[in-house]
């Protein structure tokens, strides 16, 4: 389990003490190895329904299940039921045993009464997709006839040896069903798409000893017990539940195609970041002890800069280091996004910048370079009413979003404490737009601004897994759950096909595989940090009734979803649940499970480049300094309140230090960018001749003051 606990110490200069540790939620890649304990008696599926999650057991003893191999997602095997409900069960072994049945025509318009009238009805022939890897389907090994899984159409399908899928039908009852493969589809390089293998003849799945094979002889077919996976893990959204309080039916619109300009994950501009930002920040990139040290040193410098300018960090250094550590611990563990690749981090980089504006005012940021994807299954196919993806079309005629692709976010989180607003409208959103105004512009209405609608029209924060967080409301000024727009993980994609959260899935289903989970609370005295808003305010998990002794649990949240415990840490948000009356008829009451409400409590009016969160800002000379791009004066700290003068800077050899109106002793320590101390001197003139070209940090102590200065060695 990868967590970091960084205890807040006493900050004498501020006379504050925090009572809780900072830690983030356990990442999904670690959750997969955790024990899964439940009492489960298999029951057969009531009926074969499209998109149902199933567990396939042997019919005779029901003691063995069809599962993916732990080391190879393309290998399928018969494993003991104890790997699902027994002492050896883990979340990984459970999820490797869950499949979703997907009708071959699911992604087509299949309602004759909808849209343009052009439709393809459901056929009753299914793909069987592992829940962990939805871009894979069961297939047959062409050499051995063994049951395998293969890429059924991801970005990387052309690079695979075996590709495509089988279409199966279930013959008999769900308590004793033969699995008959009636068609095989495979990737054609010529057509650059999946085409039917016309040479395929129907085969049946059979158990042959410990292996699973396809046979042409029906007499050798094995009967299987098709169990409802929802009996063992909660993956679905039931009608009338908090994520579908208005009983919105599943919309049969055709699924929007993946754009053709998508590239491989390895070509993401995030991986070229080191070539686009100043060399001073490069040592912070990555996830290593040296990069962590460089990040720590950067925060020290930022804190000194802010103090010298009469400002301060919003939160202690320890908080930002813990947040950075957790963000960098989340790895892609599910083949569930079109161009994602297993093993990559969901977020590549977290680093701290310390740029000043043209007036010398410092504006430091935590910069998060994220691919914007959850590490776990996203279940996008389950959304009852996905956002429309056809510009200008009514919903009935529109294609909808049921696929996701990688994003490239370079989100800036302000480190400086810009204060809090007293009133909702104190934050000026006119340069950015807000949900209410955008709605009124389309509908000619005059909506009263409130905590839900006076919010950004896109992302308003970022979760620790690198997925952006949107307001509770959608662009129709309704809670997204009222329109049944999200999955059971609280997520969906819009027209840009990038994932984002709208709600707190942990509070909805508590299935143990969400952004954060109840297991994160054990042995801690405060809920985990689960994200951060673009106003710089931290987001923590909800206060759980079963952990009522946690710090702050008895302090009410305000309308923004935040509070201050009075323990010195400061104001912060919490995920929370509130009873809500629906905004549209029949105005059903339900529990709204909120990550971020919408409106910002942090004052955003003086944050430069606010809401610019994409890699495109690297090319914007007005704001790119705040994500680390070099700018005139870069490397020379703001001297607004500093008495120290360092020259020449850059230098080829000697450095001369002088301090205005000071005649006492001076001590200077020289550090490289990863924190190695290179020398200590009491001289005001000293040499950097023997050092390599690059940037160095001078820590100058004089009287009762300490300042850090960057110098460049040519």
C-alpha cells in the first residue's frame, strides 16, 4: 500500500499546530492486491440482459470460475471459487473473474422509435468482456483452440498478434448454459478495422481438465452456471437509486466514434515536458527520491519568497509533499480507455514553480501533468443517458459518449494564500463564464446565481488520480445524477471524450474500488486528501459516521462544502452527502453525493492564468512562466523585500554577495538542484569555477534572517 504520512510539526513562526496527518487514498493498483472478504452463495442470473456483469462457474459443483490469469490478461483459466469468496480472495482475483455481456449491436442505434428511424436491433449475440479490461474480449487461440482474450479494438489493436472477439450465445438456462461461439471477428490490416472471419464455424466452450477449450463437437460442450456478479460486488446503478433518482431509461443512441487524430500514449506531449520548461524545474520531474528532494527544496524556496513578499503558503509544506507523493502513486491497471497503456502513471509529473509577474509579485503553483484517466475500470457503457456528441443535434438525433481517450492536462494549483471570499459573487467569473450565465445565454432566462450554478463551465479541480472534477450540476443546471449521466464510479466523458468526476462514488456504493474507500480511514485521524480545487483549496474525503472521532467530524460544512477546524490547518473542502430535492418534475428527493459543490470559496480574482489547465499554455507567453517556462528575469529571485544583491548572475566564476545596510557576519551555503550541499563559506566573494554549468541555490544566513537565491553558472 503506497501512502505517505507526513506529520505536521509545530510551526513556531505562525504558532499553529495541526492534529492530523496528511495522506492520500490507496491507489487502485495496490487495492488489487488487498484481501476481499465477503459471504457469497452463487445464484443464477435471472435472465440474460445486455450489459449485465456475470461470473461463469462450472455447472456441476460450482466450485470453479472462469478467470483471467493474474500475470497475463490474455490467458483465461479455470480457478477455484476461493479466489472470489475465500481466504485467498483479493480484489484483483475477484475482478479478473467478472465479465460483462455486450450485445454486438450495443453501440448502434437500436430503438426503432428513436432518432432518425435508422436502427440496428439487438441480436442476442454477445461479446464477453472482462470488467478489468473492457477493450479485450474472449476469443479462441488460433493454434490451440484455447479460450483467450484479445484486443477488440483499442488504439493498439494493429500491434497485437491475436485480435478481435467471438460472438457467443447462451444455449439453455442460466443455471445450465452452453456457451456457443457463433462468429469470430479479427483485425484486418487492409481494411484497418475488425472484419468477420468467414472461415469460422460454430464451437462450444468445454472444460478439458484444468483448461478451457473450444470444441466443434456439441457432445463435448460443458454446461456453465451463469451467476449475477452484482451479488458479490456492487457495479450497477439501479433505477430510483441516488445516481438515477428519476428512473431515466437506458438511451439507445449510437455511440460516437473515436476521433481519427488520436495518438499513442507514448506520444503524449507530457513526456516532452522537460524540453519545454526551464532546467531549474526539471529535477522535480518524475517519482524518485531525488525528485522528491528537489520538490522539497523548491517549496522551501517558495515559502521564503512568499514570506519576503508579505504572503504565505495556503497550507504547510508537508501537505503539498504528501499530496504530490500520492498523486504520483496511481498507475493504469485497466485497459478501459482507448489509447491508455497499462503500467503508466495516470499523472506523470507534479512539480512546484516560483515565477513572479512583471511587477515582481510571486505567484507559485503546484503543476500537475496528468493524462486524466482513472486507473480502474470506468464502466462508461453503463451510463443511462450519456452526454450528446453531435453538435447542433437534438439529443434523440445525437450520438452519445461511451468511449474515453487520454487527456493532456497541465493544471496549476495556486500555492499562495489568496484568501477566501465572503460572498458568492465576490469571485468575478466574467472572464471565464459560469454555468448559470452560459445556460441563460442559450435559453434567454435569468437564473439566480447560487452555490451550484455560479461555477466554472468545465473542470473546477483535480482528483488525486489525475481525473478532473466538474461541478455537481451539468450544463442544464441539474445535478448530473438526475439525468443519469454518470457511471457507478461517479465519472463520465463529455464531447471531448475526456474523463471527469461529477459525484462521489464512494458514498454511493462503497464497493472498495473507488477514488477513495472506507479502508483508507483505518488508523488515521482525518479523512484522506482526495483532490484539490483550482482555487487552491484542498479536498478531503467525507466524514464517515463509523469514524466519528476523526478531527473535524463535528464541525459543520458551509454552503461551499468546506470548513475550518480551528486547528491551524485552515479552510478546506470535504466530499459530503446532502439530502436534495430534484430540480425537475417529479422533483424526487435523493441523497446527492458531492465531491465539489461548484462555487469556489477561495478568492480567484488575482490568480494569473486561472482555469488555464491544458498543455497549450506552454505556448502562451503571458502565462507559461507559471507552469515553468523560462521568462526574462528567470533565475533571479524577486528582490521586492530582499536586501541581498548577488552579482554577476549569471557568472562564469566568482560570486559577490552584498547586503544593504548590514555589517555583520554572513554565511552562505551552496546547493545543487537535488539538494546536495557543495560548500559553506563566510566570504562575500567566492568561486563557482569548479562547478558544472547549471543552476545553483545560495542559502544566505545573516543576523536572524535566511534567504535563498538562485544563481546561474555559465
